[in-house]
C-alpha cells in the first residue's frame, strides 16, 4: 500500500509518478477535496509536466463525480491559478511539482479566494479520507454520493491574470529596458509574453519552450548553478536586468546589469517600500509588512525607516498568509523569493514582484546594482544544509556553545535564532529530510564567516 503520509507534505501533495501516485489516486483526491471543503464548484489548472494533463483531468473527474462543477483553466502558472481562485471566488487545485525533477508531480490546493490549504487547514483531513478509501492491498474505491454529478467546463484566465497584475503596477511611463528572462522551460514561458507584451521592454527570451523534462537546467533558480546561463546572457547582451522563474513561475529571482544575483531580501525591501508608499497614497497611516525570520535584518530596518510596521513570522507560506490575514499586511516576503500581496488575495506571485522591480528600475536612471545597494546592508551566508541524524542533539550542542555568552539572545520561533550585537544565525531542522539548515548574517563579512564556520563545525562534529 502506498504511504500517503509520504505523498502529502506540510503544504501540498508531491511525489513520483506513477510510483507514489497516479490518475486513480488523483481522482480520489479530487473527490476528497470537494467533500472536505464543501465546494459546489472548483477551478483546476496544471503546468507543463508530461503527467500534468492526465492527473489534472482525473482530479476534475473525481471532483465532478462528487457534485462540484469544475472550471478547467488548462496550462497556467501557480499564481495564475491563484488569480482564478480569487477572481472566481472558488477553491482551486494546481497540478505542479514546482522545481522538482520531471518524474515528480503534485497538487497545490487552496480554498475560495486563494486561501491556503495545509495540514492544519484541511490537507490532513483530505489525506485521511483518501486513506479510508484505500484497501490493504492498495486498491482505491471512492464511495459514490447520492448527488447530481457536476459539469466540466473550460475557461481562459491568462489575459485576466495579466490585466489584474498590470492594474497594480504602472509601467507605462518607465524608460525602455532590456530584460533577459530565463523561463527554465517552465510556466514563465507561458505567462511572460502576455504580461510583458506591449510594455516598453526589449525581452530576450531564454528557454521559453514548455518542456517538463527540463532539458536545459533544473527550474530552480535558488540553486546558483541554474542561473549561470542567465548571468552570462545578461552580460553578453548588455541587459538592464535578468529575471529567472521557477518551474511553476510563482517565484522570481533577479540578477543586475552586471549579472550578479540580487538577494531576495533586497527585493523584499524594495517591493515593501513601494507597497508602503502605495498604501499611504490610499490613506493607510501605518501599513504592515510581513517577513520571515531568515530574511535580512535590512527588511525590518527599511520598513521601520518608512514609518511602517514589520512583523516577523516562521518560514513557510501558510504562516506568512495567516499573519497577513491577521494583520491586514500590504505585503510579505521570504528569503526563498516568494512574495505575497494583499491585493493578490494574500497569495504569492513572483510576476507581480518582477513588475515592481521593473517599475522601480525604469522609473529612474540608475542601474539596478546602484538601486538595490541601499537594500544590501549585511553579509549573509545563504542557507547551508548539513545532513545529521540527531537534529535536536546537534542543535543543543550549538546552544550550549553560546549558553554562557552575556551578549546574545535566543528565541525559538522556528528552530533556534541566536542574536549578537552585530550578527545573528538561525538553525532549523527540515520537516522532511535529516537536515539542519543554517542561515547567518552579520554587519562584517569576517564576523559572518567566523560565526558560520563555528556553528557548522559543531553541527557536523
């Protein structure tokens, strides 16, 4: 019998096709989703992976058999699915495994208005229901309901998605920019031509062909190896900026005119400044901005300097979205290049963040490296993973090393964060792998390197 606890993660469904799941299970997930969320209608979309169309259709059939009308929007980015969920006010299902290799696929689920579905908000109930329909030998049998089957219909949402984004950022008056875009053979190749079309942008396309086998590189720009081609092309053509999207195009990474990566924390601070100004122009006195605890200290500093309120959260989109709902925050950002907007149903959209960066760059004459320098105030290690079997023991050993220091504070919001006078580090255990994840930041690069090496030596002892 397949282990659904391995398939159903904290925030989504994700596994190898067909070893871990297939159309039969997908049909069951469609039925369970409708029954758990009580939906009379749902919207379903998918990415360009070879297995996505059939899995998506099976889910739609399962949902319809349980009485829900299904709107299929076909090929889309994840944030395009969120747009459809928000604009139609329907629960949604997006078939994608984001940046994972081609043999993987998954489902990102949301309630009406793009509200997230995670383990604590319905995903565990969906898993348990599918498990109850699965026999000891792995046969899945969904009990029929005495309801009228729902309908299946198709709808195009790409133009509406683009128009909504462009209504939130004015790029009509920017100076002409040369932009290299690496879509990584993912869904950016589907969305960028429509969103950028008609803007004063000279777009140099890289890997726009939709190909879920990822023939050029993994669609994961968080790995520096996957933006090497983009960096080289930016330098080669003398571009003003480079953009790299991940596989389902909900994250966007930025490189400057020199081909150097711009930290997602710097992008968070830049976009936060623009969203604060926009909120103020609409009469909001004290806007709130969310950031997770491993973004740069630059982010809360900039937010406070602008007279707004920063709120720190755990890592993970469900925590960001929950805190945004509680505080009515205008914007939220993560180190992983997920950017969340109140005016986009609090959902994450890398495309909207990219439009903000283009508007900021094109609204003045300095190059991007100078524009973002004000948001790059600290030396950072980036996230460093260590494989360990005793995560809690190694974490305790690190804490013991700093226990007698009078100049540090410790908090346990997410893992442990140890803060000194000019530095901090966070050490977190992975939820799914035997890993400890370390992030270090300091005013001085030498101090950052010293803290990093000290902690790693203890973790890997």
